C-alpha cells in the first residue's frame, strides 16, 4: 500500500517534473532569440483579420483597431520635470568644474576633505547646483573645457557617499531625458536606432484613404507621366500644416492633371486621423509617391 | 597619487557618461531633424467620375437670356457623357454665382462635394458674344484655368464644346473630343427600301445636316485629318466608287475610276492620300492614291481578300483585314506595302481594324459564334479586350483623343441600327440620339 502510494507519488513527482521541464524548455528555449545579426525590430500590431480589412478598406465606421503598447506595460507617471532638455543641461552643470571649486577655496588640499563629507553626508551636487544655478545650455556646453584647468582639487574629495549622491541625482535626469513616457515604442538599440516605426496598419489605412480619394485618368497612354511625388507636413491633429509640396515635375497636361488630382486627394483626405498622435514624430513629414502604373493597362 | 588615480578615473567616467548622455541627446535631436521622411507609395487610385459643378453662366446683355444656362448645360452634358465627370445637380448648389470676378466661396462647394467648379460669363456687345470661363479646384482653392472666346451668337454650342474640352483636358490631362463632328449614314424608310443619306452632326448629336439626297447608296464615310473633307463609297450607276466630298461646299470628286469595285476608303493621316481596296474577280487588294498626282500604287498582290485598311497615326504602317490565313484576321504592314505581320490570333473572325489616333491601340470588330463584338488590342496585337458585345456591333471609329469609340449596333428584327459610344474601359456605353436609324459613323478630328 505504502509502496503503491510511494509509486503514485513517484509518478506524480515524475509527471510534474517532466511537465515542469517541458514547460521550462518551451518557455526558455523557444523564447531564446535566434543569434541572428542585429536587425531592426518590426513593429507588429495585433489586429484581427476582419478589423484589418475594415481599416484598409478605409471605412469611416470601421472599429478602431486596438494596438497594444509594444514594449512598455506601464507608462511612467509624469515626473515633475517640465522640460527634459533643461534637465539634461542641469545635469551637465553638475559634471565639471562646479563642485571642485568650493573645497579648494576654503582649505588646502591636505587635511579634511575625506572626513567632512563622510560625516555629514552633504549633497555636494545639490550644493553645487544651489550655489550657482545657470541652467543654460550654452553655459553647460562651454564648461567642459574648464575642468582641465584645475585637475588637482577634486582628487582628495573622492568619497563613495558622494558617488552615491551623484548616482541618485542621475535618476530623475535619466527619466527626464527619456521624456514623460519611458518608451512607448520598441527600439532595437542599434546605432541607427530608427526602428521605431508606425504600425503597418496605420500606413495601410493612410494608403487606403488616399487610394480612395485619388482619381487617376483611366486608360492614359503615358502612365509614367502620372507618377507624382508629394511631400506633406502634418499637424498633430492630422491636418495639413501647409499646402502639399509637389517634389517632381513634368510638363505634360497629363502630369498636371495627375498632380492636381493627388493634391486634391490630400486635401480631401484630411484629417488623417488614422495616424496615431503618439507616432507624430514619424508621420509629421511624409513623402508620398502616387504611382498608378500598375493600374493602367497600357 | 594612488588615491587620486581612481578618483580621476571615476570622474572621467562620470564625465564620459555625462558627455555620452549629452551626445545621445544631441544625436537624438539631429536624428530627429534628419528624421527620414516617412515614405509612402500609393499605387492604387480610383476611376470614379470627378464631381463637378457647372452653375449657369452669368449673362450680361445677351439677346437670349437663357444663353448662360444653355452653355452650362451643354458643358455638364458633355462632361457627364465622357464618364469621367459627375456633374452635380444644380439644385444642390449653395452659392449662387453672380460674378466670375470674385473667388467662389469654396466651403460652399466643398460641402456639396464638388471637386471642380466651372464659372463663366457671356457678354454681348456689337452683336458678338464674349464668353469667359474659369475652372476652379475647390479643395485646393485655386483657379486651374481661365479663358475667353469671342464668337457670333449662333456659334454658342461650339463655344460650350470648346470650354468642355478645356475643362476635360485640365482635369484628366488628356485632350478633349467635344469640339468635333460625326459623319454617318442616316437610314430612313422601311427595311426593304431604306434610304441612305450621308449626314453630319456635332459629336453630341446636335446640328444634324444631310450631305447627300439619298438617290445613291452610300457607305463607309471617313473623315480626313482636316475635318472638312470626307471620303466615302457610293453605288450610283454601275460599280461602287470612292468619292471625296468637301462638307462645307458640298463639292464631290471621284477618287478611283478603275474597272472593278473600290471600297472601304480611308485617308492617310496627312490627308494627302486615300487608301482603299479594289475588288477584281474573287479577290481584293489594297491600293493607295495620291490625291494631288492621282497616282495609284498597289500595296498588296494576293489571291485573297485584303480590305479595310487603316493608317497608323504617324503614317508609317497600315493595319488591314485579310483572310489569307483562312479566317479574317488583322494584319499590319509598312505603309509602302511588303511583308505583313498577323496581329490577331483569337477565335473568330476579326474585321474593320482602326488605328487609334493616339497610336497605341487598334479597335476592331470581332465575330464569334454569331455575335459581333467591338474590341481593342495594342498595336502589337497583345492585350486584346472586348468592350461591348451583342447581336450586331460594327464599324468602330475613334474619338479624336483615342479614349472613346463610336460604333453602330443593329438589334436585328425590323428595327434599324443606332450609334453608340463606349470608352476604353468598356464601362461607359451610351446611345447617341439621331433623327433616324444611323450606321457607319466616322469621328472627325478636333475642329480647328
């Protein structure tokens, strides 16, 4: 009985163990990235087929596809940082000549430096900041050359506590540099990190909207005359910030007609509300090639 | 020294980090500035008609107070028939155009979804009409075109056609075809005793004028490139002959006077020559006659039936129909004759090939299984497409811009043929009103 029981336990343990190993391997092995050469991440929207069709069909009444935030689960609360760039500059202030001066001025290099900071744990950075607050970019940039002049004084001031203080200081700075939202888009972390792309469905929806509004001369004899390149600047609300700028040019009447028709499509298509405000940086400036050659049997 | 070393190194690391952060921020900024412009390719468009508003032209001291409305209605009708425009019902107009010197209230026109707007004014002075018009791009809010014409009041229809052409060309990028005429065979009387007369009309069916009295049987009238001369075939007494006629003066002239039957004449693009086929015995061959020297040159010498020749618009090649391969098929050869190359390879019999004035396409009649279809193919024989099909369709002729084909359709039974138009897409087929039955249309070039 006991043996049977033991066997049963053994089975259970074995089964659980196997299952665990299996699960572990599924998760850990399967999730292991392929050692492929670094490439840009391709943002993918989870959209059901029907939703996708509706979006690309350009229907106004189609339900908005819910796109999950790619990388970040939670968006950090806005830190009390009103201007990211300003913060960066403040941080720069910290870096160089600011903090060294106080010490050498007050006393020679030899004696106390180590004690003082250790005991009272002052925040030299804060002090330094408080002492001369010049949060100007120009200044900050001008600073770096200065430090070399006084290389000696800082040396004795070293103290782990100070470093800690400095590190602590850096937290809000980093946050600030990243903006209010740490990162709402995936970045591959490549040197040319431009992986943050609009989702394809946004682009497709934009393309569909324009295709719907763009009337091409059917059966035109010289379809290459119909290719129009237009650059548009958009406002965050998806309307045109300026008149569309036609980049290429042509002399034929056919080109003029195709050009005007494309420009008309852009005017009529606004606001381009399929473009998400959080991707504004990507779509504020778009170059669109209207090329109907595939459509024309010639 | 030892102490200072790590410090220095720490500091420098810190500095490095800071510098790095600064650099990153800068890089971020610059990369944002250079931020690759988002590129998008739009490779699909629609072929829907462009909604256009054509409010009544403003009239100033015209003898006919309805002149403004008449002109705008003809323009709207022309544009509508082309299939590329959708004139908006005037009842929907919000703004009433009372002058053409002010910029229209574009929001009013956007609201009714007009993409283009045509405004105009007719002023009569010293017995002549001055007609001005402006074409506006409603969404871009700018003028696309502005013209004025002066003419005698009875010419108002032509002015409307000319304006239609200007609007058509500006919006579609292709030349218009509204200021043109059709010559055709008017058929009246009972089926067994049809009277056939040559008739001339505007491309919209207005201003019908008869050119012959109906004593002789007339067939296959064709326009010259000068639009004031036609050539046609007529059975008077004896064999059918090919004639020339000046449609302004009514003057007639025999082109060919050979033994045998000459038929299916057509002008060369320069109007200096007429190409036709001449039947002797059981076969027919192609000949060309220089109209000035009257010299006739034989182009084919076969024991089969070569007929229905048509020049390419550059005048270097001729397409024609021949049964040298058994069934009637379309062939192409150099304008001076020589080796012919077969173009059509589909099932059925191909006839009456006509080269498009644009040069890219050849229209034809195709007979399969008791049906007659009007189709087009590229000048190299590829891309054959049937535009319309039915009991009897025949005699395609191209609009001056090569976008529309006119043909005649005979429903069979006791009724007679009527003229139809179909555009290159095959989607826009329309009947053309004629006073009586009509066949064998030929479309003139744009009038000068």
